[in-house]
């Protein structure tokens, strides 16, 4: 029997597994490739390829074709790997945000207004950063036994995280 805590995860996992398709295949392929490309032996392999290519220069008389081989190979590999790594990073970031959102939601003293904060604009995030910096300074002053001189007040322009209604940024 599933606990209520794991039910949403298991249901989502089953739904994705049943749907299969291109997204599931690409996600698995991207994760595997990112793990492979990020391995230290892959770096060593790349260095060996470059050394072999450089050493073969005199044999090919440092021709344009010799240079074109390495330029074309590295360009194609870089182009493809960028998309695979970006997909993996996007998925990891989304999973991390969901985990943090769950921690915020489950911790009663925490402010639920910070859920989905990653969807705010840069200006809204800057305003929140200033607000929390003031809170940090006030807490530090209290810890040091000093009177906090900076009053922590919401900015005159309310951000979605500070207002009761959340409006995700576009």
C-alpha cells in the first residue's frame, strides 16, 4: 500500500512510463549522455584525440583537410552535446524546485509565497533579494545583541512573492 506522501510521485512516474514516446526516450538518452560526457575518462579520451590529431599533422602536411577534420568534428559534437546537457540541467533544476517547493509547503512557519519563485522576473527577484538581505542583517544584529536599525518592511511596490495573490511572471 502506498503512503499518501509517495502517491503523486508514483502516479506521475506511471503516467510517463505508460505514455513512453519521444520525451521519455530523449530524457533517458540525454541523462546517459550527460553522465558519459561528464566522466573524467571522456576528458582523457578528448585529450588523446587532440594529441593524435596534432601528431598526424606532419603526415598530412598540415593541410586544410587535416584542419577541417578537427574543426568539423568538434563543432558537431559541441552543438549536439549542448542540447543534451541543457535538457539534463533543465530537468534537474525543475526537480530541485519541486523538492524545495514541497519542503516550503510542508514546513508550517515557512512562507508559502516563495513557492514557484523561479517564475518571477529578474526585477521581482532583485526586490526580494533586497528584502531578505534586510531580514538577514536584522537577524544578525539580534544575534550579536545589537538593536536592529534597519526595519524590515515590504517595499512600496509589492512583488508577487510579498502579496497574498501570486501572479507568475511570463
